[in-house]
């Protein structure tokens, strides 16, 4: 049985949130014509449309515009890769409109088991390339800036810090140790004022997040989310007998209000984002370094920000994390040496993820070991694989990333 | 669900985001590139001469097989990447593999796993030589006959001669299949050290053992070990010639579940000397928590444990001079360049890097200091063991590796 087009009607989307329902209804004629694999993936996005970032909404809208613009022959050709995927009768019959996320999990299992995952991937790649070419993303307002800070609580070890990043930019081994993290917070706030675009400027913090800007900046910190983390850990513990997949499904369906993230002062989009970071990101619930890396990754992937500042703080030891998961933790113990390694890799991954966004060639990236005199800066204006022994502070390094010395 | 972890989501994101990098290369080209990178690294790191490169040759050793042939198979459940092993930055993590195993063994640089990348189902595929397609998280036996069943049935070997030491409760049924003509009572005994430990721990003594009891790393939640009766526990203690109290006491001094597994393996080798012993290490899968430092620690530990096992092989008269050791990851992990994943953390994308890994073979008659570049499959292991021991795995899809025989 191949993945054929589907009959839909307005009532099918009654359970969708308002904006998602409206979008589905407006595009009903188009949705009718899409093969099930692509349709369910689109619906998985549409059902969450109300809580999507502007960049994500733009991507969904561009896809629909692209598809609507195709004549029947073009549409059939564009969909052929998805339409040729073979579905099982069980899968065809299972609930999908009301819970496309769960259906996509089943579809995933089916594609892996039937060795069709590569065919799916090829179809998806072709489709994405086609719609991005036909309806491209708008140019960005300014070069993107991402900064990864390794907190000064961590101490230097024999580990070769910034080993991977040094090859990409200029290494500064003599950074003024008095350089202030607040300089970077001010940079984010300044860019947010100059380019006032919703969810385009982010601060992520692996500690208590004290002093993070909130005006026009999306700020997320590990410490203040502790009650949410603990509630989710309880959910995991309660469901542990059901197995990892069932727990994951249960977590994926967690409503922010169920873990205390609701109320008139709560940014619903950001709250849902935070819950997804903690429910979909393995390890984010127990390790602050993983939380920062994954949050930065998801912020870049989903919100496509112009500015992102991510600060890594020490994570707890593995033993301490085990205790937390079992509910037997007293005072957490910290693994400073391990945290340094994790933060270094996290910084590298943050750069990689920034490079995946539009305008990558113009992007600016800074990784800084706070209080310990080391930084790497990557910019079109700085040579790759070079070392600069000048004694500079982080403000000066940032200046050099944006204008020639 | 099979494999789980939202793999289709990741595939979708993979397509929807970065389309650069190696995308223009075919999977085969990428796999070849991986293989050649490993080869070049090995030549530089271990001084393997071009003359040691093998690309298919006639069998040399079959006629000289020692009497009482034994085999120890060690899989790295969780998979490792080249970046952290067979690449310049990774060499510090595998000193024993590089300096002891490679010079004295043969390495296959391109072992491809075309199956589902979940640890239980992938390990089941390794032991059957067929890509199993069952739910990775289900408590099921493999559908196809296992290597242990072929071995025992065709060579009329007793139950005490084939054992599996496995990392988590989910592996409890891997010793024998549900295949007609094989099945119950004809396979290997399976020891789950964590289950033993949970039963052996003094009452109310969870503290101090937490780090050894984590069932798997796919879910951060502690899963209570499945029950072991007092009778079973004491039978096992009798088998291993270690008192329950000593076992629990010794376990407390160990750092990780894999150390516990190797401790049990050593006891088993000393007491029963099974001819076919399969050990699945799993610490490396801590990578799922997103902590790069713990992942690296686990690779270094696995490297050390392999060396310790070889020392036992050389020390024990039952094994010395007649044992072939196979070491291979069950599969790889996602590459940094695959945007659908998160680098080392997972094995979700099914990209070539996560499917292409390596295998080292060491033992009497195995060519030393040799590299085999040609692509082989992970399902080739069972028929290779078949040729080594002299049984025919008729349902197996793989092919024996002549370079080992």
C-alpha cells in the first residue's frame, strides 16, 4: 500500500488550537492532495502553530505557499518521493489527524523497519531544497552573533580548550581576566534595541540566570526551571515501568501548565519552548551543560535568532545526577573538570548550529573562558587558525569581529 | 516503536536545515571516505605498512586452527565515532586498541550496519547475522537463530559453553531465538550483572550502588532491576565461585556497569571457561545525556577493559593461544555535520557515520598489523564465527570474512 492522498474536512481540525485550525482550514484543498507522510509532518507543525516562533511560522507558510503554487503535474512530481513510500495497513488505519506527532513516531518505526528511511530522507531533502529555492527566506537584518561563555567557576585543566574552534577562527590567549560578562549582556540588549524583532535575541544561562535581560530578549535559565525539571523527573519516575518510549511519549505531551509554567505573566511561546527543551532533550533535565547546549541548539534551529548568548555553568556529577533521578539527592556535587570539557564541546556545537542558518558566511561567533584569559573569535574579518597574543578584553575582541583593526 | 527517539523528526530536521557538507556525496562515497580516513590515521598512528593492507586474499589459517578454539566477542554498545577514536584527537582515548590490538590484529575499517540503530535490536542483529526488525524496547527474543544456538546445536556443546554478559534488562532474551528448530534451552546463558547486583545488595543499601544500576541511557530514569530469586542468585554465585556478599562488596569498589560486567566475565572465564563468550559493554551510551566528558571517559574505560580481557585470555590456560577476540561497536553515532542529530549525543539520523564503524580481530593465526578496507557488514560476524568454529549459520544473511580465517 503506497502513501496516497487523503480526504479531509474542516471538522477534522476541531481539536486544533485557533491559529493552527485556521491555517489547516485555509489550506484544506491543498492538504487533500498530499501523501500521508508529508501531510502528517506538516500537520505536526500546524497543530503547534499557535506556539511557534515567527521564524517557524514563516517556514510553514513558505511551504504552503510553495505547494499551492504548483500545478497538478508539478505537485505530483514534487510529491512522488513521499507518495512512493509503502505504508502498512495498520499504519494507514491509525489515528493521525488528531495526534500527528504520535503518528510520526509510528511512521518513523515503520520506515526504519522496512528500510525506507533513506528513501524518506531523500524525498524530504529534495522537497526542502525545492521550497527554499521557490520561496526563499527573507534576508536577515544584521549579521548573526552567537557567544558561548564558559563560566569562571570552572578551572583550567590539561584539556586543550577550544581545540576544534581554534581552526575556525582567531585564538586569543591573553584576554583580560577582568573582562566582564555584563559587557556581553549589554551587547545583547543593545542589539535587541537596534533590531526589535520578536524572539530574535536570546540569553541562555546554565546557572541561576540572575541579571538576564527580559525586555525584548528571550531569556532561559537552568536554575529557575528547577521546579519544572523536578516535576518532569517525577513524571519519568512514575512512568519508568512503561519503558523509555512510553515515557518519552508522555513527556512529549506535557502541557506547560501541568508543570507550573502558566499564568498571565508567562510567555506562552517561551514556556512551551522550555518544556520541550526539558522533555525532548536527553540529559537536559539533570545536567546544566547539556541544558545550555541543547537550548542553544533549539533556539538557533527554531527561532533563528540574530543574537544568542549562552553561558555554561558547572554541571553536577554523574553520581549526583543519579541521586536526583532517584529522588535521594542531598546537596548536589559538581564535576568542574568534566563541565569544562562539556562546555567546550557545547561551544563548538553552538558555532556549528549557527553555521546552519542563513547568512552563515557573515556570522560572528565568540567563545570565551570567563576569568581565565582564553577566547576564540570567528568572523569574516578574522583569520582562521591564527593566534593573536594581544592583551585585549572581550569588548575589544567583539569590536574586532565587526571592524578591521 | 522501533528504535524510538523521534528518528523521523530528526530526518525531517536533517532535511529542513543544513544541506551542505557531504550531502553531494553518495553514501558509498562517504563510507569509503570514512574508511580511508581510518586507514590513513592508522598508518600514521601505528606504523602499519602498505604491505599490511588487505583487500581480499585467500584463507591462510583455517588449516592451522588450534584445538579447543574459543572466541570472545566484545561489542561497544553505544557506539563510538572516529573523532573520539581513530582520528588524531581521539588517539589519546584508545591507547590499548591502538598500541596493543591493532599491531597484533586485523582491523576492518568499514563495517556497515544497515539495520535499525537501537542497541538491543542491533545487538540481536549481530548475534543472528540477520537485520532484526523488532521493537528495540520490547522484551522479545530475536526472530532468527542466534550464533549461540548454531554453535551449541551443530557442535553439540553444553549450555555452560556459551554465555552472554549484557548491560541491561532489555537484553535478557538475547541468548536464544524464537525460531522453530531452535529456541528454548538451546542458546546461551545470559547474565545481567545489574540484575544480579540488585538482588545481591544488602537490604536498604541502594546508596553506593546507584552508578551501577542505571538500566540504560536511552531514558535517564532509574529502572528497577527485574527480579532474581534468592535461589537463582545463589546458583549464580556458586557458578561464579564468589559469595553473594563478596560480589556486592566488590561491586561497590567499581566505577561503572561495564567494570561490573567485565568482573563477572573474568569470574566466568576462570570458573567455566566458555568457548563462546559475548560481552556487551554499554557505558559509552552515557553520551545520550549530552555530556561529552562522560562519553570520553567511557571510551577510555572500554579501551582499558578490552585490554584487561585480553590479559585474562593470555593468563588463563583454557584460553591462552586458542582464543580469537572480536571487538566492534554495534554501530556509530551521529556526525557533527549531520544537522538532524546532535553530534556525539545520539544515533538518530541513520547517516553514514552512524552506520559505518570498525572491527578489530586478534588471536592466533589472525594476521597482525593488517587493515582491511573493503566494506563488510555487521551481519558478517556470525558466519565468520561459524567458519572459525565449524558450524553453518544457515539462516544468516552475512558472509564469512576470509581475512580472519
